[in-house]
């Protein structure tokens, strides 16, 4: 793993965290780096000696970085449990970018929104919650584009916008809508709002059981990889780039935009939602904004 360097913090982090807590006898063999992969994917688990860990998965368009705590399970040769730490964040990140004129374009990132469950959308000139929202896409859509822009509209008519998805009940049946409310920045007179879906936030938190047999790790009963000793500078980089951004008090995983991998130096700060609300399924009305193309 070669995460972004934070050289100014490496020595400080090593000094602060190097002796954060004593490992139990059962835990002492575990710290190190473990790698498992195939032709198309690579998974890495880095267990640190302060009972924190970093997990990274790289495959295709998915690059997932997870941090949390690990500890020994009770019982002889029971292994250790890895539990992801995750703070609540919106499932639908939004990024506003100013542009010329007084019109606004909402642009939806199809690749990530294809993972949302029947997403819906609405705009409003006021903060009043809408009585109805339209589906973004047809239910029978099977192919996706990166960008789905709506026609330009006056900013004054879309100062507030709402995006959400269907939530299922315990039986797997549609139960309700969970909708997030946003407000445009007051200074925005025109431009673009890019919306996507946070697939990492949507998945269940990581909860793994790992068992070290000799120098090889098994994860949930499956072979994973051989233990490699992590050098001090590697440990410091892992803490700075993966663990600290998630586990630091008051912080959460950075909200990434759909275009961040393409232009990391031009990242636009995410808008902060005003709140979320549960609405009945009957609130979904009208034709999809983006119907499936005719065959």
C-alpha cells in the first residue's frame, strides 16, 4: 500500500501512537501487513500494535479504504475481531460549483447512483419539504452513463433540493423513503450541482474474524495472506492516511466526489445536508427524470 505521504506528521504520529496500548499475549503475533489478491483485485489488511487497523480493497473502479479497531476474541486460538469504525454521513453527497449566468444544472453521477435503491429527486424555492418527488431513473434501466444532467433551471427555483431512496423493511419489501435536504450556498448565482451515491457508506460496516495460523492469516475462515513486518515509516503513513482521518475525534471518512479520482487537486468541498426525513412511498409521483432509452 502506498497512501499519500504526510511527511510532516509521520514522526509525530509514531511518537504519539507507538505505545498507545499494551497488546495481550494472544494479540502480540498479529501486528503486520497481509495481502491477498487475484488478477483483478488486491486486498490489504494492516494490523497495528495499538489495536487499530486499515483495510484496503482495490479492484476495477472500486477503491475502498476502511479503518477501525481489532481485539482478541475470548478462548484459545479464537483469533481476533476487526470492527470498522464509521461515523454517520450522507448517502448522497452533493458538490456545488459556481459558473457564469443565473442558471443551475443538476448533474447526476450514474455509475454510483446505479447502486441506490430507486432514487428520487425534487427541487424547491423554499425550505418546505416537497409533497412529491420524481424517480431519477426507470426501474428497467440496465446500462449506465457517467453523467445525467437535467436541463438548466433558474437558481431561484432550486435553492433547496431533495434526494433520497427507498428503504426496505425486514422482509425485503419497500417500506418508505429516506430523503436528504440540501440548500444551495447563498453566494451561488449559477453553476452546477453534482450529485452521487456513497456506495461505501451504504454497505454494512466491516466485521471480520481473523485467525493467524503460523505466519498466514485466515479471514472468516478463508486464506488471506502471509504476515509481513511493517517498517516504522510504513506504520506512520498508514496511521496518517487511513486510521487518523477516521478515528480522530469529531472526524469521519472524507466525503469523496464522483470525480475526485480524476482531478484530486481540484476537489470541491461537499455541501452539508440540512437534514433528512422519512416520507411515505406515495410521495413518489410522476415520470422518471431519465427514462430508459427506447430499444
